[in-house]
C-alpha cells in the first residue's frame, strides 16, 4: 500500500512539473558597468522571431448559474503579439463535459482570433472548475484557461 501511495505522489509531481515547463521563461541580462547578471522572469516575453499568444481573459467566473442554462459557451479572445505566425497545435480539456474549438490555420502577427469552449453542466451540482490546456508554438508552450462557477 505504501508503494502505491509513493508511486502516486511521484506521478502527480511529474505531471505538475511537465505542465509547468514552458509557462514561465527566464532570461539572463548582463549589465555593462559592473558585469552583474540579473535573472528576469516573465510570463509574457516578446522574443524576436517567436509568436506571443496574449489572451484578453484567461478565466471566466460565471458566479451562480442555473442548471437549465446548459450548455455554457465561453469565447476566449486572443491576439498574436509576436513577429511570426502563431500555430495552436491543440487544446486539451480537463473532462469530457468540456469541448473546445480553435483556429486550425496560423494566426498572423497582430491578428485576433478566439478559442470557443462549451461546457455541459446538466449533470453538475455545486461548484465547478474546468480547465483548457492551449498548446502552441508561442513563447509560452502551454497556457491554461479556466471556467469556474457555482450551479444552483
């Protein structure tokens, strides 16, 4: 039993580690005067020659909603703020009640587009917290989009 618990903890740790890779980029900058290195951490770096996926909103909180309002549709608008075309490879969802549609063609620099998510809440009661995992060629490999609310 202890081995199962240890294996499960290790597996969960690896999943969290893999999901966090690529969500924060780091750069070293050397100052010219005193040769001191500074580590800059940013969640949105504009690196020349890379697309930058910038969402208007990454979380939708519906507050309290009624079950009869199902299904819910959410539109996550974004823009490519980079120098080259953005390609969304795929959008994974956290459960079977959630689906997502995303642009299959490259999004050119400064072009706007959207990811549309639909969630069927008919079988839910209480709080819900659903996640979309957007995988692309942008500076941030994986971006998480969340939909939360309370079903009455």
